[in-house]
C-alpha cells in the first residue's frame, strides 16, 4: 500500500530542495548584511505559551499534543513567542539593540489552499530595544532588500503601511470605547477581503450607531495620510501617530525603497499584540495572499513576564513568495547549477582507480566532479558526462604514464592533452 504525504505538506525532491535552499540562503545572506544574528528554538513548546499570546482560540489553529508526563505541548505555529521567551531568559546579559533573525519550520492546523499550507518555512526579522521609528524603517528595508535581490521590482510588489496606534486614536475620536477596539480590528482587518455589503454588515454587528459606522467607513476609504484629517479631527495622540508615519515614509525614501511603499489605512493586522506601525507585503496585482507582514509589538515581552521593552519585526513565508517568483520567471534562471564541473572518465578498466584519485583531488580543490561506478566503455562514460551536463570531461588513459590526461570541452567537443600537474595547478590559481 502506498502512503501519500499528509495533506498540506510538501516532499522536497532535489529540484524543490534547490528552490528552498536558494530562498533560505537569500534570507540568511540579507539578514547578516543588515546586521542581524541567527537564532532558533525548539519545534514544540508548552501550549500555554501560544495561548498567552493569542488566546484559547489558537488551540484550533495549531497541532497540540500531550507528552508522556501529561503536559500540554504544541508544535510551533510561529516563532515570536519563542523569541520573547528566549530574550526574557537572558534580558540582562543581551547587548542592545537585539537584532535577531530566524528561519523556522512552522506548522498550522488549517485548511490548505494556494499559498497557505499546514507546514512551511518563514523568515523572521526582529529588532528589540529600540522605540524609534527608525527600527520600523529598517525591518521594512530589510524585507525589500531581499525581495529586490530576488529580482522583484516596485512594479511587482508593494509594502502597504499603516499604524495601529493611529487607528486606535482615530476610532476613539469617533467615539469607539477602548474595550471595543480589539473586536473592531478583527472586522476592519477583513475589509479588503470582503465585498462592501458584507463588510458593512459585519461592521453593523460590531458598531450599532449608524453615525459612528458611517464615520468609520469614510475613514477607511482615506487613500492618503493627508486625507485622514478631513475625515476625523486629529487628537494629540492621533497627530503624533500621523507625524510618526510621515517620518517613516521619509526614512524609507532616504533608504531608497520609497517607491515600494504606500500608505494603506486598511492594514490592521488581526493579531492583538501589534501596538504601532503595521505593514503587509503584496504582489502589485493583488492576485495572491500577503507575501509577508509585521509591525511593532511593544508589549509582547512584558506579556511573557519580561520587562517593558519595545520591539518590531516581520515574517515572510516561503509559499506565496515561491509562487510569485515562479510566476515572474525569476526562479529557474537564478538557481545555482547542479551540473558538475568535471566528469572523470577512464579509457580502460585498469585506469579506473587513477580516475577516482583525480576526481577526489578535484573535489578537495572545491570543484564538483563525478565518475562512473561501473567498469564500462569510454563511449558510455562520455554519454554519462553529457547526460549530467558536465562542463568538461577529464579522460584518464595510457598517457597517464607520461603524466598527462585528456581534457574535453563537452560544449565544443575540443580535446587536448594536459600534464596532470599543470592541470591541477591551473585550478589552484
């Protein structure tokens, strides 16, 4: 009986593994050049840790289990709670600012669909200990830095940016009570995903007063930061948040990524722990799910029993990103070649050992080299070399006794005799 893979998971055969490695290697390379250090944690944690951050409803969205001691555990659906736990454990010894990144394998118990699987990899970037908007600008820059390196342009992607702090101040000015904000955020977060009628129906359930409701609809239709003041009279808190947003866009322009970014008041982010700037990254055509997103979460470490320390960060998953890169034709032409530099063949069985010796030397010199496992004819070995798309074929034959071997260019068919010592020393040079 053949057993299929679990729905919502992936088998990584060599071609798929090459894509995964290329994406992850890029994430790591960009993280390091932006000054971030890598960390990781266990693949499972105590269930209560995720409940503390997201509430009891999170249990339905993750894979939970009991260990042999009866403890409630969960396979991690995200790594931010692990980050908070790890930082809190060593908060007094860690130099500030804390700039960490991670590429965890995550699992979520949800219905698989395009760009959303039950198991995936996610790039996480976080800056802890900086309350200035410059930290938010830096994490957004880091995300765009990678996406640009991957070949995407401002015609392909957009970073939609808003502020939870600003939205809270504006909603309070409209007359929404502080304890009504969180359930209202959940409704506003669905605005771009629903038809107008469905959204207004959901909003009516949350906000009974029609005057307030109309004011919210007018506010959520604002297309620029400047339009906000025309919808709602800015309080001191709202004005401060607006100024902060304006400075963020100035910084992003200074960093050279302004063309990738735009204001979008509809970016709310459903998770309750966001406290300030929030953003999501989409393809320009908005045909796919969000590529990634993040924002400021100044209260999270405190919620996990740590001190009151500001933090900001983002996460980008590999699923939607991979689909977009594939659709744009950016994957295959950028993947590193799996073709060997050399195929070392032997003209006769007596030279097989010498061929293996030369292949091993080539490998120790950092070149990729293959050879035949079987004592077979030279013609068949040349076919192997051609099938593997080796750049050159090194042929060991009778000339080896004179210290020479034949080197054949597989593209042109040109072949020449070269002294073994000179051949190897040329590679060292």
